[in-house]
C-alpha cells in the first residue's frame, strides 16, 4: 500500500495546501511519494523532497504541463499511477479539474473533498453544502481522493530526504490551450491557508469601500475574503469568494464584515476557530455562528478597529 | 451543432436539510425538489447559444425514475427542444453517470455538452470531468464565459487565483459556474408547450452500460453546530476579547 500525493504549486514554489494533503495521506498509511507536474518546476521538487517521510519525488517537467491543464495532467498521472493504492491531492481548482478525469481514465470512482480519514478505505466528507456529513467507503482498487485542506493540519517538513526522479512520460493530448490568464498578484497570505481572514459582504456597499476591508486585512496580516454577494456586485474578484462554491477556509480568526450569513457562505467558513461578525442588522444569521458580534455601521467600526489594532499589535 | 445538457433532480436549494432518524441518509420525503441550480445555468447557456445561432438544437438528458419528468419538463419549459430520460431506480455513482452520458453524447453526435459543475446534494464535482476523460474530449470546468469561435470553444474559467481562458477543440465538455448567467423565468404558456415536446426513454442496458457500485455511504450525521457567542458593545471590548480571551491576535 502506497499513496501518491499530487503537489500543488505555481512552478516556482510548493503551495502549503500540499502539506495538508500529505497529512491526509499519512492517516491512510505511512508510505507516500509526491508527484510534481509542471514546467520549470525543479525548485518545487526540491521543496517537496524535504517533506518529512517522503520516499520519492517524481517530476514531470514538460511544456504541456505549464498550466497543469486537466487533459494533460490526468493523462500524465495515469501513465505514472501503477503501484499506488491511493492517489491524493489537495482540492484546489487545478486538482478538482484533473482528478475526476484521472479517476475515469483509471476506471474508478473518486472521493471528493474529504475532511476525515477512518482507515485506508473509509472517509468522511461533507455533502449538501456541509449541512450533512457522510461517512463513505470505497472498494476501488485505486482510491482517487481530493482533500479539503482546511480540515487537516500541515504535515511537518524540513527533515525529508526524498529521492528526486524525473519521469519522461508526460502526455500532451493537444486538446486545449490556455489563451490568457488574469491571476491576481497579491502580497497578502493565500486565502486557503491563511491564519486570519477578513471578509467583506454586500453591506460594504461599493468597490471603493472595500478599501476599508483591505486596510483591516493588512493590519492583521490577513487574507482577503468576500461573500458571493460582494463578488456578484463587482466589489472584488471571484478569487476571493468564500463559500460552498468558492473557497473553504478554517483560519484561527475569521472577521466577517457586512456579511449577513447566507448558508452557502457559512458552509465556507464555519470551521474557523474564532469568528467575529460586524453588521448593522442585529438579527443577521451570521451572529448565530459568531463568537463575537459587534452591531453597528461598518463604515465607522472598521476604521476604528483598524486604528485600535494598530496600537495593540 | 447539437448541445446536450444533463440535468439532475436535487433538493431545492432553499430547503433545509434533515437527517433521517437512523442516520442512514438525508431525509428527502415530502421535500421540494428542483433542477440542480448549476444544471439550470447550463440549460440557460445552451439556450443562449441556440438563440445566437451557434447551436441548432438543445437536448436535455436526465437520469432517474419517472418522477424526474418534473425536472425534464422544467428544462423543456425553459426552451430545450427535446429530452431523453435514462431510466434507473436509484441515482448511479458519478462514473456510471458519466458512462451513460458518454453513450448518449455519441448517439446524438453532440458538439457541446454543457452541464453544471456540481450537484448541490452530493457536492461531488466529478461527472463533467469524468465524461470528458471517457470521451477523450477537452474540458472547460467552472465556466463564467463561453464563446464558440469556429471549431473551438473559448471558455473563461474561475480558478483559485482569478480567471483563466482556455480554447477547447470541439466537441468539448463545459461545466457551468454560478456567474455564467442568470437563468430565465419560465411563463405558464412555456410550461404548457413543454408538455408537448418529445421525451425519449432509454435504459442503461439499451446503452450497453453496466450499473456498478464501488462506493457505499455508511452513515450521515448532522455537522457539529457552533454555539452563538456574545455581542460586544464596543470596538475596545472586541479588541480586548480577541487579545485576552480568544488569544488570536
């Protein structure tokens, strides 16, 4: 029994969510390899080799894998899947795209977005937007799994001595090409793995007013989040959306500003350790999950909070 | 170009989920059911492509027992031209669904399969990708813009860092995200008209697909609930609580 963990990365650095997937893999069994698929991704492989306990790091470095397009990534993983009982990846947009395709190529099912591991064939996963938690088993010969990374701690890294091996069987299906990308560049922590998240909702009122939320986020060295309503209204880009269909986060501190607390939003953040809500409506559903609620006009309260934090941090 | 749109019958998205007493599953008795919202967005997008002259026909396909006719009629009322129902007793696993859809897509020679990115009941987010893999076709998942240019589909996708636009060689599979469009409301005359549209019926056996199962749901539990906390009176009190009680800053 051996697990292959697929690394999440941007061709230069390993994303920390990979370590959460490794944690899930370690609950399945002790033995695991890491697969790095990309273009010019040698530094990622070096980082992956330092993850504690990793046996081998397989690297497919190929033009066709620059964006880890699902067609090419799934075919490449299929070509390297032999000998593995489990194939595990963090539930990033890249892996959610590629892993079901891989499962189909292997003729097996997939277990999506697991939040718990009860042995090598039994897993826990949320269904119905997190309103129910299912325990499922799989009898497939190879278990293809995506991991909700907010549900697992980062596995230790730094002491690993994995052997880096290049594989030369990367596949170019020639079915699709990337025309353009608009990837937001930010100095802020990554939303999915940040320890503090500050999110704004419809109540923020405008794109300009979102600067208040950004300032508070920067004061706390937090990632910036948003509700679907704020994204739909054009206040901020879709990459910030927290919720059932956006990103699932579970930071130590989640600050929800001007967010009423639709069930789809709660599904994305109610695993947070401490939740703070700031809203002008004292009956907003967000207060039902908030540890600390502050009722009032966010346009006054947020700058005041930002200023007072400046004096205590 | 024909567009195939799979639609799934699921719990209405406004209904509160109840767990059965014996914790075997979610209780769907006496529950309002609807078309999965992402499937509805996919139907809308297919109709817009037809209205723009890009597509010639929109075919809805639904897998399930007779009762799923409710959702088929909803898709036909929106404007789909005809429908296919694949008769099965219980909802098959995603891989089997993808195999069934692949057979229908081949039979219909569909140029585009436009579908929801996930169903809001099982939250699997698998079938579109599996279907593309089985058919050896390109896939554009989490779509927020779809354009057909020549023999390619240009799909803008919502990805973790922002947006990515890919060009897919047709035939292709595209899965709809929330911001792709806002589905139209259907009017009463459309519902009457839908009842006269053809619904073909087939079975897994007719399609040559074996309905297998490798996954089993052992139990379903309610999620851990959070206790509502306290309301603080001022920013000073909030900062004090965060620093000295919760110790998160």
